[in-house]
C-alpha cells in the first residue's frame, strides 16, 4: 500500500469514528460536547495502543506481534515484517563476517583490517603473534601507535602502497616482515604482513655464494690464461692448434662470465645510490662508440650514435656504465652481419631516455618477460656462439632498479628489438 492510500484510509477511519458522535450531538443539541467526548476516547485508545507497542518492543520483546485494531493492526504487522527482514539480514551479515574471519585466520599471513583513520577494526591470530597486537584490547587503536617503526609511519602517511615495505618484526627482532597495505571500499584498508626472514637469508646466501665462487675462480682462470698465452701453438700440429684455440676461447668466455658475476654481486650488495653525483652520459657513450665501431666492423654493422650533449644523469657512474654497455654490446653481439644498431640518448618529458635499437632477428613474446632472469637464454646455441653469458640484462635490471627506472623491451620476430629506459633524474650541464 502506497502513502496516498494509507493517508486516504486514515481519513476515512476518522470520518467513520466522528460521524456517529456528530449525529448524537445533533440529537442532544450539543455537537461540541459530543465531538470532545469522541476525541477523548480516541486519544485514550491511541495511548493504549502506543503503550501496547512500547510493551512489545521494549519490555516483552516478543517475536509475535500483539493484536491491534484499525490502523494499528497494519502498524504492528509492518513492524513485525521489518523486524524479521532485519533479523534475516543481520544473520546473513554475521555469516559473511564469520566466513571472512575464518578465511583470514586460514591465511599464512598476518591480517589487520583498518578503518579510514588507520584504527584497528579486527586482526587475526598471526597478527597478534607476528606484530604483537592484542585482541580485543587493541580494537580502535591507531596502528601507528602499536608499530612505531619510523619507516612504517612514513610508509603509512605517504599513502603510496604500490611497493611493499620491509621492517623488523616488533616481537622478534631477528625476523623480517614484508608489509603490504591494500585499500578498498570507503578508503578502508587492510594490512597484510608476511614473514620473509628465510627468503632474505636465502638471497643473502646466494649472493655470498655467487660472489665468493666468482672471486675464487679468478685466480685459476688467470693462471690458465697466462699459460695459454705463453704456449705457442704448433702450426704443424692441427689438432693441438685447434685445441689451443678452443681452450683460449672458452677461457676468455669463462673470464667474462666471472667478471659479470662479480659485477652483479657488487651491484646487488651496493649501498643506496648517491643521486647528488653527476654522470657524464654523453662522454661515456662517446668512449663506448669507439669500441663498438671496432667490434661492429667485423660484421660490417652500421652503428649510429645520436647523443644529446650536455644531458647528464644523477647516480652511480660505474653502475650506469655497466647497464649502458651491456645493452649496446648485446645489440652488436646479436645483430647479424650488415645489420644496423642505433644508440640514442635524449631529453623527454619524463627524463633522460636511453635506447638501443637493432634490426636483428627479434625475440618472441613468450621470452621477453624472462630476459632479465639470471642465465636465461632464448637460444643456447646462439648464445654460446656469440659469447653471451645470460647475466647482462640481469645486471641492467638491478642497476635501473637502483636508479628508480625499469627496462622496457619492444621486440618483434624478424624485425628487430628496442631496449630502453628513462632516468628520472637528469640535468643539462654546459661544458666550456
């Protein structure tokens, strides 16, 4: 029943109530008294019905509605239906909340639900163990009052949660936690903490192993290279001459691999980059250009350098040289004879853009995302022939990560490839 029908129905009830008293008033010649009596009776009846409603809602709290007359019957029944509907919704909501909490408890991570002001709404048991929260004692407490690490407070206030944050566990100083904050409806957020102690220890062991093994290999390789250089192959003994050539090539290849492993180890373990230092990229590229022209001459490559002079970068010179040289040497190494390689360094709206473009064989899409993995090779035979180690692009990836940049790869089979990155911190320096 809509509002209009209810209003009209109420008017008709009032008319049916007052008409008999009006007629009685005509008979006794006192309409005012008759209508006053009708009004008093109606008020008493309304008060009684309101009292019944009060007793039902706040005293008896019965699930069954009381009996009512007239419009009060529809009021009681309407309230009863609303109660049943709300009760059913509350039951469904409790079921959803219970399933959410059960799911959160089953996760292998600490989970904390945060309100818009970062106050704690709920946390699972792992959050109590890993972060040191107490539930329900810490309900409605600001998460920053309980995790007092300055890095975490800064991370929370910055509201840039694209990258996770690693902090020391407040309850176990020997453990490292990876913190992620994810926002959802109405600016509420969820904090997820994961114990990455073992993973970081394994990474450190791997780095130490790679660095130590590479360092230890340098001495025997130096000895082998020295003796191979001392031994003059006998041109009459073709087998020995061939063996000497293969040993020299493989020793040089191993020496290059060891040097790249050491470079990768140094970059991974390096301290934060000092962005106050200027790096003369144009001068660096001009030096590499001389080397590349000599290397490319063997395959009759057409190598072009387009350098915007005076455009300097801010960062670590040795790391940037490793990244730039690896990309250029890779292009020269994998571009077939009489191919073309274009190296470019220029200013863009986003920063300094460095790119190396070639018209070689190209790389199929399924390999592109794996190119920066250590020792990953698209074609093992081709890499061995060209002397590739599978570490160069991994070095580039780490260098660019240290300089707030990423490697962009655009490649099409039989058309060529373009490897590029943008350094956000660049400046023009006038050279006299």
